[in-house]
C-alpha cells in the first residue's frame, strides 16, 4: 500500500459516505425513510438489489472458489431469473396493492399478528448474523494480508455504514449503492484486463481458456443427480430458485429495495434487470478467478495464500517439513510449465491428462501443507485459518497490481461490504420498528416517533453487527457460509408466504405451529448434514406447507365431526 493507494481508497469511501449522507438527510416520515418516498427508478432498483446481494464476500470468495474448483459454482445462480419472473408476477403486485412497508406486514393481513411477528423474528435472526459476517469477511482477510488490526477494521466499516444509513434510510442506501456498483464494476473489469495482460505474450485469452479447460476449471454444467455434489444444474435450478424466491421475495433487505420504486412497472423492471444481469455478473467474477489460476500456471504461487498461515509455521517444529513441501511444489510447478507450453504449441489434447495429473499433485501438496500449518498452530496455541480460498484474489491484487489500482480494488471490496451491510441494517431496523415495536409495543405514535425509533434501531443493529464481526470465525468458504445461514431459515419463511398466497383455507394457528415445527426440523437436518444446504430451501418450504395443510385439515375434520 503506497500513498496513492491510500488516497484512492480513502477518497472513494469518504465520497460515497458523504454524498449519500448529504443528499438524503432530513427524512421526517416513515414513507420517506423506509420506502425512500417511492421515488426510485428501475435502474436504481436493479443496481440496489444487485449491490445488496453482491457483498464483499462475492468479490473475495468467488474468485477463490473458481481458482480451486472452477466455474461450476455459477450453477448456483441459475434459479435467479426464474425467481425474478415469479416475484414480478405474484409478490410485487400484492405488496403494492396492500401498500405495505415490510414483507411481513402482509402476513398479519392474511393470518394474524403472531405469525407476522414470528416470521419477522426468523428474518432478524438470520439477517442479523449475516450482517456481522458481511463486515467480518473483508476485515479478517484485509487484516491478515495487510497487517491491519481486525477489531479496528470491523469498527471502521461498521461506523461508516451506520453514518449514512441512520441519516438517510432507504434512499441513502439506494443512492450510495449506485455509486458503489460503479466502483465495483470498474475495479473488476480493470483487474480482469490486467490479468490477461500479465500472461505470456504467446498466451492469448483463447489459449488461457484452453489451459483452464485442460485443468478442469471450465466445467460449467453438471447434469448429475448426485446429492453429495453441492453444485449441479438441478440444485441450481430447483434449490437455487427456491433460495432466490425466499431471498428476493420475502427477505426485507431485498423487498425494501424494490418497494421504494415509483410504480409496479418500475419495481418489476428493476428485478428483471437484476435477473438478466446476475448470472453474467457471477460468471464474469468466476472467470476472473479462473484467469488468476491461469496466471499462476506461469508465475510461482505461495503454497498457502493466507499470510497468517505461513507465519504460523515459521520457527515451529514443522518448518523443515514445510520447506520440503515448498521444494516439491517448485518441482511440480516447473514440470507443469513445460507440459503447458508443449500443450499450447502442439494443441495435442493428450497433454490434458498430464496437466490434470500435475494439478492433482499440486493440490495434494497444498493439502499436506494445511495439515502442517494446523499442527504448527496447535503447537503455538494460536488459531489460524488454513483454508485459503478467500485469500487468493486479495493476494493477487496486492502482489501484482500497480499503485493506485490496489487502492481501487480495496475500495471495491470495502464498497461491497458497505453496500450489503447498509441494506441489511436498513431492513433489520425497519422490521424491528414496524413489525415488532409498532405492532406489539407502541401502536399509536406519530410518524416522527417511528422515524426516530427506526434510526435508533439502525444504530443498535449496526453495533450488534460490529460485535458479531468481532467474534465471528472463517468457515470453509465465506460465500457458502452466508448462503448456508440463509438456507436454514429461508425455506420456512417462503413456505409461509406461499401458504398465504395460494392456500386460502389455511388459518393462522396451523401456519404458526407448522412454522415452529419446520424450523426445528430444518435446524436438526442442517446440524446432522442430511442434505446439501441448497436443498434445505425446498425441504423447508415443502415441509411447512405439508404440516400446515395436515394441521388445518385435521382441525376442519374435528370441527365437522363435532
């Protein structure tokens, strides 16, 4: 990090925060503060919806996911366009007709207050955890790579978000997200073209794709029905559709984005825009990770991309064994370079087998290194993350990009963290204020009172998110962790909404009891790993509907019998 990088980083972030705060200050009523005065155009809605989902985790974890596992992760998003169409046809017209401020307000109209409150609480639990993780994700990685203090980073990111989210509410979030997405797209395109330019002169983009394909990184579609495989075409189309329906249709952090639209048409166009752009965007981010992989076929890479992991093994009893692995890795790297160069010159597909064998050898060495790092950490009584997927892209940025662009890419990561966290805090506060506080404790106050209450709840959830970030831990892959948390709750919530939409004879008590039972079963199923997390959405949705129908039918039969 040079002076120019610091200036670019600080200037970008402070400009976004300052502009959002200044342009949206002074909201006096709930309509302006929670629904942004219903003034958003479709492109603002589309970018805001996209920015809410595209957290820093997306731009840190996704390239690392592609580096290790290839393009197959894109299948996870195949259900998004289908979900957007359903939401535009069913959810948006209903929300608009009822003039709701939150998604859960609709459930009281259809069922009762306790069902609304329960669903709101389920949302608050999962989204409250996710808000902490979206702060923690970039903080833990930047602290490890740059040596910055983790706690200070968590606090700085959290405070920057709190400032403009408390000040301007939904309009501030939407307005800043447009600028944040501009920074994000600019930074990612710059990174992509720089990676291509860093490849050897005889390696064109087409040849880079050939090398990636020979290494098994371009296997996009998996048509198998193997439940052990997390990412297949079917898990994406079915499980991904249910997850996207739950997230975009019932999660207040997303619903609040499009409820700010000027009309039903603007809301629908915003979501269609998101649906059309989401899969290509994720494909591109994964492709950036694949190109980073190709770059490291011609340039030496560390045996583990987490600097803290490398540091942990220094001066330990396993240091010599680690050095031997480094020597082995260097030998494999040189052999692989020769094989790849021969493959590129000859275009002989038989060399693909040798490239794959070399990559397998490299992977085995990296896995052995993780074991040694873990042993060294235990010896030194320290906690170290050996899984380095989330460190790949940031390592590349810091070690290969020119001055100024490092600051820009760090601004991309922090902007993404701020945009998604702002949406989450905004939605958490609105739900707490309107679904719980107003309906259960203070039903007859003025608009100004509820605006002040929502601002205080925003501040409170922001502080809680910072605290969660300070005690969080790194999972197998951050982007998977966030989706796992959502999958535990989303299917149940979606099922409740579908019961409200399509099963008019089902009453409140049946739904409330079914939701409690379903949530317990889903948590147990996740804990004992009954199925891949993507299928939890379909399972939870189907289960709550089935239980509610059984309870309601039983009650009707009992009434008719008596």
